[in-house]
């Protein structure tokens, strides 16, 4: 979603936040692809437990898996945790991009404004 530039935030700030969000979304997508690739390599009986799960349900289920089930399961746990972190990162970057600039930034901008009247 594109957010218009506001007087409270510089275009450069918004570009940096948008870039960071795009990178996090791409990393999250790659993590999901990797998780699904590992899922194809595990024991068919274990794989059947995940059949029909949505991406969110798969990511929520994997961190609770028993590590004694093999290295592929350990990998799935780690990938799921990374994906969860990236979901949180995308939410944070979205929130920051939509929030107004901090008060200190607005005060600095207003102090330099040629329209400001001096008393």
C-alpha cells in the first residue's frame, strides 16, 4: 500500500521504511518457500500432519515440533521462527510508515519554517 508523503515525514524517511518492508516481505516469502521445500523432504507420516494447513497455521505449528524427530524438523522449527519474526517486522514497518512523525521531528521542521511568526 502506498502512503502519500505528509508534511510530518520526509520523503527519504518514507522511502527507507518502504524499502525495509519490501525486503522483509521478500525474505518472508523465501522463508515460506524454504519451509515448504523441507516439508517435502521429511517422513511422509510426519508430512501428513501438515496437509491442508494454511501458511499461517504451518508457521504457527512448526516451532512446537519435537526436535527428536530429526534434523529436518529442527530446520522447520528454525525457519518457522524466522518467518514469524519477519511477519512481526513487516507489521512494525507498516505501522511506522503509516504513523505521524515524532513530535521532535515536527518541532524541528516547524522551527525552520519561513511561515512561522516570531514573537
